[in-house]
C-alpha cells in the first residue's frame, strides 16, 4: 500500500475522486530496481501495471524469422519507446487479452509504483466510473505512444 497523495501527483490518476484514489493506493507497492532489470517480457501474462517515479525504462519489440535455420541468430530487439518519470507502462495489463505487447527494461536505476492489475480489474468491475476514467487515460497513453512510433517509422 502507498499513500493516495503520492498517486494524486500524477496526471494519469488526476481525475480520480478521493475514495477511488484510496482504493487504488491499497493495491500499489513502491519499488526500486537497478539498470538492466526487466519488468516484463513481450507476450508474457500482464498482471502488473507500473508508474515510473524516477529513472528511465526502455520498451522493445522482438522479431524472429518465420522459418529460422538451425543456426539462425536470436530474435532481433528493436527499441520502440522509452518511459520517463510520471508515465505509466504495462498498460496491456488493463486490456484483454492481458498480455504484454513489449518488453520493458530499466535503462537506469528506477523508482516505480507497481499496481496489482488483477485487483485493479476487480475494482473496475465494482466501480464503472473508475474503470471509465482510467481507460480514458490508458487510451490517451496508447495513442501518444503510437504517434511516437509513427514518427520513428517516418524517420526510417
């Protein structure tokens, strides 16, 4: 559990009412990790959702040959985005099929808040207004990341 006041500082949670902030804070944990720590792998089950407080997190996609030869190299890893303090990541934990679409790795030492996504989805079932508010923020976040990805593609 963390203080609801800590969540209130971040725009992603800025539209929540006091009671909603308290409920969400109850399913949060504050953590730290070293550079190189993997938060989650692409295609893994998404049961946590994160808010970065300090540090930097890189997001990667992996590619692999459809029919690789026996001595084929490992899958290629492509940097597709970065997460800065105040931003959320792991939003796939809020959208079916609840599977991560990228790999997230600490680019430097990080302080973060992890949310129990299973418990958060349970809160959504009990409070549709909470669900609506956070899904609006999730959609906004996703669209911003897609715009960044389009810019990267255009540069190539």
